[in-house]
């Protein structure tokens, strides 16, 4: 229980830094003129508390369920920064490269540190293999979407898939399968429901939040759901 509480508190602190991070993210070139600026998103009411609570819930759930506590720091950071990305993507349908790229590096370093503490190099190999496979699948989906369906799937989602695959792969193949496939299922189901309710645009809604939540579900419940 101590690990769960510590993970939730630390992730909440990372999540709460979201507004400061967003104020420093440059606007993308040639962005949609109707896009909300990142600095404006940072000032929305209750954003800090919302990000902190979401991050705490995600990290606490993973810490409660995983066996290797050495890999919990990966999910503390991923839950914290993932809450930023989910929030931004929901409002802008963009996943800022200036946030995703450093998260990629930090995730890989924490996975390697976890492998060192576990004295198990297989952790790193599983993470890297998952990264290559999942990135390849998402890259193919991105190409097919742009080639035949008007590009509803963004390249930011492809980048994020690589980060999530690293973290999930370190845990195991069932976590990867449930985590990444779960994101697709959540995106499809809730996308249809929300588009029918006219809350989101059926032609291009944010997929990042579903990917983050799906990854957390995969990390926490992958072995039991896959088995």
C-alpha cells in the first residue's frame, strides 16, 4: 500500500505541473487558426487539480496491480505526463512533439533503470521489441488512414504509441496486447457514442486520451484480461 500511495502522490505532483509545461510549449507551425493556444489551455479552470487527480488515479492503479515495483517509476512519469497529453489532445487534437519526445527518452531510461534493479536485461529487450512492433503497426494504420480515409489518425498518435509500448513491453506481452488494443476499442466505442451525441466530431476526434487510458488498463489488468 505504501508503494501505491507514493506512486499516486508523485504522479499527482507531475500532473499538477501540466499548466507550467503547457505555457512553455511553442505553438505548432501552420496550426489550425481555431486551435486553442496551449497557454490558454493552461489557464482553464480546475485544470491543475484535474490533471493531478487523473495522474494519481492512473499511477495508483498500476502500482496496485503490477508485481515489479522497480517498474512503477515508469508509470508515475507516464501517468503524470500522460494526463497532460490526454488533456491537450482532447482540446486540440494535437500531441505536442516537445512533450512526447522527452517522454520517450525518460521512459526508456526508467525502463533501463528498472531492468538494472531487477537484474533482468529481458525487461529492456521486451520493451524495445514492443516499441518496434507497436510503432510499426501504428505507422501502418497512419499510412492507411491518410491514403484511404482522409487522415483521421494523426502522427502524434504514432509517436505516443512508441512511448506506451516501451512501458507496456517492459511488463510483458499480454500488457502490450491489452493496453494497445484496448486503446483502439475505447476509441472506437466512445468515439461513436460521443459523435452520436455531437460532443466530438465524427470525422476527427482525439485518440490520445483513449490510448493513455488503454495503456493503464493494459498495465494493471493485462495478464488477467488476456489470460
